[in-house]
C-alpha cells in the first residue's frame, strides 16, 4: 500500500478518522492544487515546458488523491 495507516485518530458521530489515509490524500490534494496554480502561471507566461510538467503533476497527483479517497475513504466509513 502507498501509505502507512497509523491507526485511529478519533471518532466523530460513529465515523472513525484514520490519520494515515487522511494524511496521504490531503498531501496529494495539496500538491495537485499547487500544480494547478503552476499550470495557470505557465499558461499565462506561455511557457510550454512548464505547461507540460504542470499537466503531468496535476494528472498524476490528482488521480492518486481521488483514487485514495475513493478506495480507502475520507474518512473511512465503518468498514
């Protein structure tokens, strides 16, 4: 697995929050947001190489963030 589940962090209303899953998906989402910001700046400056790398970053990290959230849950809902 691409993350280490360190166990339960806390429980709110019957929903258990696991810190390992949440941390990985949040980090990948933050990298995706920074990649989108870089993509906008690269398009604005008409820098083709930066556009290509920003697109690759957004596609890769965005896909894995969404896949992690849908596969392991954010938060994990009573499995």
